[in-house]
């Protein structure tokens, strides 16, 4: 078993790079074999220009999906070898356009036979395989355009780490965590207010004894997140989602999402129709989370908090 078979899919980048290096090495020899003497890394730019239309570097970069500096460097190399020429755009003198030179056009004509043979060779390889690599590459590119590998790996990381998270009902032993986690995040962005002290100093009397609930997120048994469901005496709302806080050391583990889902499910079981919350638009990750949970912006209700500049509600 070779290294890549042992390493498996985690080595996909390295294996693709190895395959690319093998093909690129052959490509360099193919250009020499057919007498075009191009460099493999020039090919996307060369092919884009060989279609006959002069283009700006920006247009080429967008077409071949390379960075602007990368294309600029390739153009400079090709210009030194007299394969391309640059000139002012006739319609916009502020821009430079690039086109193939006479030498470049001759190479474009000469390379057509190379294209035929390379295409036939690739088709022959494909005919001997169980999977069409060219189509698979297209599918991968499409899927990665929708969501990058980085995003997908991070999602898997969150799923794995969230499996170690349990959501439990509040107990007196979690009182200090409820207070400390909230004081930590409030003090990071704002200042503690009177309404904060009321609920954090006496969660039993201010929240629980009035028909509310507090949920605690445990990560490997340690309290790292909290969220309250406060009973409201209001004609429009049944409960308020409040005092959600997650320890900085536990962020990125989907804990806010798990707490939010659990709190709303608790509200449903209690027969709630509508849940209210207040926040501040400075807290963009929190606002995004609330939207993801189904909350929508509302207006017109008084607030006990100076820091509140957005109110939201969700119908269950």
C-alpha cells in the first residue's frame, strides 16, 4: 500500500498536486516535441488569447480564474519571449489590452495538431477508467463554488465537537456560570445595566419562579453556554429569549445554535406561540444566529436596555 492509499482522502490536495505535477512535466516535453516551446503555466492565458480577441489582464484573470498578479506575471514572461504584445485600449486609453503577437499566432496555429493528439490521448485514458475524471473535476468545481472545502471541513468540525455538547436544565450549581458567562460577554462589548443585575443576581426569583427556564450547555461536563427563556406578561409575546452567552473558549462549536434550538423547543412544549428577543446589531454573529433560528426584526416596543437597538420575534 502506497502513502496516498494509507493517508486516504485527507491527502486529496497533495495527491492532486502530485498528479498535476506529473501532467505538467509531460506538458513541458510535449510543447518541445511539437515545436511550440511554450511553458505549461502559460497555457490558460495563451489559450484565452488564441481565440483572436485582445483582452485586458483583468478580463483574462476572470476568464481563467487566476489572480490578477498571476496573470500579469505570465503576460510579462510571454512578452519577453515575444508571444504577446500590449497596447492601449482604443476605447479606453486608461487600460492596456493584450493580444498574441505574430509569433504567438504562429504558435496558436501550430499547436492545433498537439491539441488533437492530447485530446485523443486523454480520451484513451478515460476509456480505460471506471470514472470520468474530467466530469468529476467539473462536479467538484461546481460544488466547491457553492461551498468551499474550508467551510465544509469547519462544518464537520462543529458537528464533531457539538456531539460532546449536552443541553441540561438549570440547577443551582450552575448559578455562578450563568452569571459569569453573561457578565463576560456583556462587559466585552457594552456595560452591565440594572436589568442585567436583576436576572443574573437572582435567576431563581427573577426567571424560574415566574415560569421561566434556563438551559445550560455542557461541553465535556463543563458549563460553557447558557440561555434563558423568560416568561412575559405581554399580549403579543409569551416568552423572551434572553441572556444567551457562550464562553469564548467554546465558540465555534455550534453551541449558540444548539442552545437556541433547545430554548425554542422548550417554548413549543410550553405552548408558546411567539418568542421575543432584544440584541444589538454590533453583534453580527448573534444576529445571524437569530435569523437562522427564524427570528425576524420587529419595532415599536420599549426596552429596559440602553444597548438594545434591535428587537426580533419568531412565531412557533
